[in-house]
């Protein structure tokens, strides 16, 4: 799943645990900075029970939202609203 962090959050370490509450529900497999959306992003293996848009998890002390859809806006619709 794609994890989107709050603006200003640092990239998590690869292999970092993904937590839902105090339960370990997955691990980070890769990270990158999304320059288009100005946020840290990570791909992670996450329990299928959590695979829903907007579900909040914690990685390395930072809160992240699970994204099912792409976080970018290729048609710039948000900029025009």
C-alpha cells in the first residue's frame, strides 16, 4: 500500500514497522519524496484488513494515511478549484 505522510515529515527508514495502535501490521519496503505533492511517501506491506483509503497508521513515530488512489492531481483540478 502507499503511505502518505504529513507535510514536513521525514522519510521513514526502509524496513520500519507499520503500526495500527500498538499492533505491528506491516513493514516499509521503499520510500521517496513526492515533490509534486510536497510530502514523504512510502510503499509498505500492510495487513489486508487495513487496506482502505484514509486509514491512519504510524511509522517511526510519524502518522501516515493509507492511500488507495494516487495522491497527485495529473489534470490540476485541485489547483483550479
